[in-house]
C-alpha cells in the first residue's frame, strides 16, 4: 500500500536507499518489500511514498536477514538531493549552511513526517534537533540513525567540506557496540535522549554552499509551501496509532471505540482513514507489531505475557502472527537482543 500525502510518509527514493543497502547484503528487493506488503511496481509511480510503519517493517526485514543492527547509518550514507524529494533540491540551492538548516527546520517534517525539527544556539555551537512524534522513539533506531547520518553526509555534500559534528544525541537506548557510531561521527555521542540532535560549531554557519541557486531555491520552496497547505489537517493515522498503543490487549478495541474517541461516526472515521491511505485493520496490525518488537527486544517480559498484552488468546496465535510479520518466531527474534546492543 502506498501512503497518501496526508500521512507520515517517505519518498520512493528513500525507500530505494533502504533497498540498496539490503541488496549490498545479498537481500533481494522483492523480499524486503514483501515483508511490508509492497510491490516494486507501486514504488515506480510518480510521487509514490510509503508510510512510516511500512518503512519500519522494511528496516526490520533487512536487520533480521542481514544480522546488522546499524542499517540506518548505512542508509544515511546513501544521501543525495532526491532522497529528500523537493526539500533536497531546496537545501542544495541555498546560499549558506545557516540558510539550509533553517529551511530543513521548517520543511523536513513534510517529507519525513511524525517529527518536529528545531534549532537551538548556545555560545559557540548550534544544534539541529529532530523529535519523533512517537510514544516509543526507541523503536525508531533505524530511522533515528538514518536521519543523523543523512544530516552529516548531506552537510558534506552541499559544502564540500569534511565536516564532523561536535556532539550527537539519539532517542534510542545505547547499543552494546557503539564503535560504528564513533567511527562515523567522531565526536561526543549520547543515547536515550528525548531527541535526536546534531551539534556543530557556530562558525560553520557562514559556509557558502557549492551550488547556490536563488531561482531554483525559490521554485522549490514554492513547491514545499504547496505540500504544507496539503498537510495542514491533522493526520488521524498518527492519533489512531497513539490510541491503539494505549488500548492494545483490552476488550472492545474496534472502530466503534475509536470513532467514539474522535467524536465522529464509524463511517466518517473509516472514510477519513481511507483518505489517508490506511484502515483500522492495518493500523492495529502495525501497532501490535511495533509493540511486540519493543517488548521482545527492550524488555524481558515472558513471551506468553507479551501475547496477552497484545490481546492474543494464546501464545501459539501470537507466535504465528509474529512469524508472519517478521519471518522468525518471537523467541528467535528475542535472541537477537543480545546482538543488538
């Protein structure tokens, strides 16, 4: 299923970067896409995007099949203007790094949704920050990693300088082996933060960009404003996901209860979700999968208790559903926890 412009979506070029990294580990694109219920033909359509849950399932497929936990960092290294769609070309055509960071702050959430980008300045340093709109940001490790790596490599691309940050923060817990982070960023790195952030010396802000083009920038920003107008309405998808996370495992988690929460009829809610490119059934499936992954990798809760928390009548039903999602059983997936830190 391809996402609509009103949901938190990612461009087909970003998806291709994930596929390219998977291919480098010998994993076929069709295998990765199949895990997320996607077809390669759908991604070739003009303006095609995928939703964040679909993207995270793709990431998990690559991680499971490759055994490499730092896939997001590898995706970030694939950065190029098209990876960010119109925004990438707008950033590339800015006059200075400071101007590009301001443009990124304003428009990145339109291209890579479910998050807030901001900047803070203290003394001799400036920090670009991304806070994901998620109740479990630790589940977003591949996305957190890719965005921070994208910022680093895109900064180098548009300035022509071998820039290194002075500090980087991540929302997810600290992995057991952080050497890949240390080699990539070569700076102070912290984990378990309330935000993902990258700090650079303030003196870099005045750096002139290699391909400044005021006319192209104006054209790209005009396109970004059109996207902004299209996405002003609050996405029901994200709100529904948050509600479902709070109510998983409880009886009566259905369209009637969700529509009552939003004070609208079931028919109206169903049509609104379809307009955003999703439906309650797929939202419940994706939310259960994300919650299951968190419980299995970040806690020691017995698998039977995980099944009960997610509303399954027994461990067997949960195991069958999880294996269909992830390609491996819950117990096999949990064993990866020791390798992911």
